[in-house]
C-alpha cells in the first residue's frame, strides 16, 4: 500500500541509493537527501539551459543566467520540503526539450524505418524522462505539466507523424509507470474526505498570492498580505499584454514565433487557473 503514498516513490530509481544512508539515520540521512534534492535542481537547470541553447539558439551566458533564475523564485524553493515534488518537476524541462527536438528536426518527418541512432535515442529519452517524472511520486505536478505540454504540441503542429511520435512517447512513458499510478489512484480514493482538500481551499489561492511569492522574497505570509505586491509583476503583466497584442497586429507572428505564442497561451491559461473558483477554466 505504501506504493500509493505520495512522496514514497518506491519505484523511482534515483531514490534507491538513499535506502542505506536513511537506514543509518542521523546527519548522514539529512545530508544524503539534500544531495538528492540539489542534484535534481541541477537536472532541471540544465534542462532549461539546453532548451534555450539548443532549441532557441540563445547565447550561453544568458541561458545559464535564465536557468539559474528558475531556482531562485520562492515558489520553486517552497517545494524543497517536498523532495518528490522537486524530482517530478526536474524532468519536465527535459520532456519539453526532447519534444521540441522532435518538432524542430526535419529528420523526424522521414519514414520511421529510416530513422538512425540519434532519432531513436531522442524518442527513447523522451519516454524515459516521462516515466521518471511519474515515478517520482508527485503525480499532480506531472499531470498539470502534461496539460501545458499538450498546448505545445497543438500550437507547434506541423506534421502528423511528428505529432503522433511525441504523443505516443508520452503515452508509452505513462503506461510504463502504471505500477506507481494505480496504487496512487487507490490511495486517493481512501482519502477523498481529508480536511482542507475542498474546492473552497483551492479557491483561496488567488493569483496575487502566487505571483507575490515568485517575485517578492520578503513577503512571507503570501496568502494574506497583498500590500507588498511588487511593481515587477506589473511589468510582467504589461510585457505579457504586448505579447498577446502582437499577433493581433502581425499575422506572420503566428508562423514565425509558434513556440513563443504557445508559451504566452500557457501563461494566460495558468493565470486564469490560478484565480481558483472565480477562474474560467477551474471547473
């Protein structure tokens, strides 16, 4: 039954080495777990770095700074107390990287029988990273990320074979994780009356509270104190509005910047979803 416990992740291979130091306990147990968390933070950083450098052709120094800033926001660091959350998140950039690699490489549009080693290695890597994210034991993070990845697939659609390759890889990786997913489902069915897990609780988490924790390191009580809402968020809002308005004035924007437009759509989707019960997409 412990297979279904959130945070247990008994089938996650990168946790297996922790059994010995955890058995001995004391300081070595804490140290080993923090090493594990830090290693996964580095995995996430390098995933973002490779997306920027290999896919978007951004300068290496800017990409390194951007990927480092990812771990400096408080919302991400808040999940360090939930190691499995960090582990699940850390593989998402790599899932996106391999999907974008399939979509940006013309060799994946050829006959599958003519695929070479690099093509198959990319597909296998995508399946493997999907499986690792599920097995990390914080499945709702992976599920929400899949919704955003679905947006990427739809907005960057250009070839039916490429679309099916990406979708099939996501599905296969999920099926291979079924040993972890089925117990989680059983576990959730026995805990659906837990106090605090209601729609009202979810609706209390307004968009302001999340943005405050992302951009304001001094605001500790993010759910009640809205006075310290920083001006930087306003700047982000205006920048996002510019990205939204740009396609309306330039139709070629859709063709030239599909990736940027899809990420803009994802931002709008999350913005509405984070409004809770008052949002359009919550129900």
